[in-house]
């Protein structure tokens, strides 16, 4: 199942461990758990890094990364990329929220 594959991969080095498919509204999760700015920023950077890797695989730009991500089918890679875009947006929103406090 895609959820389990991605959850394990995502949380391997993530600065914040959470089941990424439990809740699409990451903003509310970060807010309710009072995640500090540094951890949220580290999470944002981590998401961007993975998103860049997955995008590179999808665009067939890096054969080494293609091997790393071969545990996902092309459809799953696209799903993962879209999901990373959603949680990147939520993390950016949370960082802006913290900056306004």
C-alpha cells in the first residue's frame, strides 16, 4: 500500500515523526502540537529535499535516484509528489503563522 511505503520513507530522517497520511491538514497538526519555528523550518527543508528528489525521478533526471525510489511505481511517485506539495504548503502556512505571532 502506498501509504505505508511513503510513511516509512518520509519518517526515516524527518525532524518530526508523524503518520503523514493520517491527516492532510498538517497546518492544524503543527499548530495543535505547538511545534517551534526551528523544527517547522527543518521539516519544511526536509519536505523540499524529498520533493526535489521525487521530481527528479519523475522527470527522469537522475538514474541513481530512480534506483532509490524504485519501491514506488510511477503512479505512486506522482501521488507522493502531489502529497509533498500539499504538506509543503501547510508547513509554509504554519511558518507564516509563527512569524505573525
